[in-house]
């Protein structure tokens, strides 16, 4: 089939070579963006009298028809036409005749493809932000239900100090809040239009780039035509923000997986978000959480992939850049899917409050309370740490916990310990008293949740 750029060629590539170079297999996802960009471009060409009004009208009518077909999934893309840009241009010419060939006046596929990518992210990053926010609301709802649910807090995955379970859940709210901010801030750089840069040097036609920007809803245009067609930093940024988001989701997923084991039993996932085993009838697996944890890998891969594609390319456009798309599409799908699933999983999970309560009453996570108690009574903290450590050891030897230790036993290590120690050692009290700003005290957690709500729309 004749190529739209075939004039200077004496022979055509074989189909398997075409196939290797073609991007239509994946860039057809940009069909609506490509049409949108073309509509703006040709409208601008008309407004600038670069094309006569009647041509513009015909082209716009043709593009409108293609759009209807695209939305209905009726366009048939051909590998022989290489990519989404040439496929659509060819279809337009087939539809309205040679006048369709005027659409590409003052434009190159180089500024066109960069425009499509900007349009793609401009539309979908707000969707990501919306899903993050939705998930944040769900986290808040679970947290509000668990402000006074005492749970073991961990460092090194060893019991550390008792906490409010809501405090733990809210960590993920704040991580997501920063992720959300990063996506929102990145919109500023997505909101720069490359269109009008031409192949790389601008164009001799009296185009109006600001008009195109206005038509497409961009607040800025790239100031340098070579920069406009050669960088993909706005995509790297999206991939990077997504990789970090997936890191956060993956850590949360890991905790969900641990919490739903028989060993922990802190939560139970809803059947709708779990799967069974084909051989072991008793199994209820946290597959969705595992899958999200696993999918973080592809998000990282896509980021590193694009950075690597870009790092050695001289200015300006190089075909290498065609490799920017699949990773972006894949990460977008991964992020949107993971956020949706995670929200449902957390909304429907049941927190096993009795189990958390008993867990925190059968460990040494109140040991810091004893040390702090002694320090408050004037003992140097280092010494208090030592005394407490000895009492913990005594308990371990007897198979009991600090609250079970008789006062007389405690007093053998320090006369400063009095009857009131038992109140101090109660996990509820330990949590309640951690009332420092941002601490796990109930009052602080309730306060934190109120602050969190002000970050939501
Ligand atoms: N399919 C190409 C891409 O995705 C479009 C730009 C092609 N430009 C060119 N001069 N070959 O990068």
C-alpha cells in the first residue's frame, strides 16, 4: 500500500518490517485525542486564513464522522498505515477526498504525537486523583470506626507499642494525600501544549499556537519547538508518581495480606475480594492484595523503561520515543484498576476488634510505659530502660506479661514502682496518654481525622 510519506521512496518495505515499525497496535488508544488535536489544528488554520473556510468545513465534517465511528469502535486500523496519525489521515482522505490532505498543513506527526500524549494525561490524571480521593474517604470511614480499637504497633514486624488501629490506617490516607498532591502538581506540566512546534523548528505558516492552546484547553505552549517534540518528561513524571503510588499501595497490600493470615487474624476480607484454592477447600486467599503488590513491579518497570529510552537520544524526535506509549497506557490501567479494587477491598473488610484487643493484651508492647513511668519519677531513662528490660525478662521466664507481675516483684527492681503502675500499663491508657501532636492518643487521632477531612473535596 502506498505510504502517505512515500514520494521519495523507490520501493516499499516488506510487511514484516512495517509491522515492526508500526505503533497502531497500541496508539489506537489515542484515537480520540488525535481527532481532538486535529479539530483544533484545522480550526486554527481556518481562523488564520491558512486554509479556506470551505476546506476547513469539509475537514471538520470528516473528522466529526471519524469521531462518531471511533466512539462506536467502528474504525478499522491498518498496520500498513503505521500509526494512529497516518491511519486517521488516510481515512479522512478516503472519506472526503484530497482536501483531507490539507489537514497536515503546518504540522508534523512529531508535535501531533506529543500533543496526543499530553491530551491523554490531561484527561486521565484527574481520574487518578478522583480515585485516590475516593479511596481516602473509605480509609477515613474505616478509621472513624476504629479510633478506640487498640492494636499492636510494630517496628521490625515485632510488637512495639500499642496504638489506635485508626492511627495505623490513617498512615495510608496521608501517603495517598501526598501522592494526590504530586499528581495534581504534575498537571501544571501536562498543561503545556506542543502543537505548532512542527517537526522541530516551527513552521513557515502563520499559525497561532495560542489559539490552538485555547481551543484544546491548555494554559501554556512549549516555548521552544525543539523541546516540545523531544521531551517526554511529563510522562516520566506520571510514571514516577505512579510508581510511588504503587509502592504505597503495595505496602498496604502487604499489611492486608499479613493481617488476614490465621497467625494475625486482624481483619477478614470480604468474599467478593478473595479467591479460593482449586485444591485446598479451606483456603480464602487475598489474591487482589497480592496482585496489587505484584503490579507495583510493572509500574517500576515502565518508569525505568522510559528513562532508559530517553537517556541516550539526541535532540529532537527519535523513533525511540514511540516506546513511550505502552508503558504509559499500562501504568494508567494498572493505577486506575488498583485504586478501584483497593477501595472496595478496604471498604468491605471487617476489622476483628476482639482479636486486636486480645493481641495487645498478650505482649510486651507496654514496656515503654514502665520505662517512661520510672523516668517520670526521676530515674534516668537509660536506667529505667534497664530495669524494665529485667522485668520483661523475668516475665518471659515465668510465661507471663508485665500486667501479671505482682507489685512486690516489680519493686525488687525499683522502689519507685507503686500500685498505680497497673493503670499505666493498661494498653488503653498507654494509647490515650500518647497525646503529643500527631501521636496515637485517641484525642489526637480524632483530631487528625478532622484535619484529613479538610483535604477532601
Ligand atoms: N508513531 C510515532 C510515535 O509514536 C509518531 C511520530 C512519528 N514521527 C516520525 N517522524 N516518524 O512516536
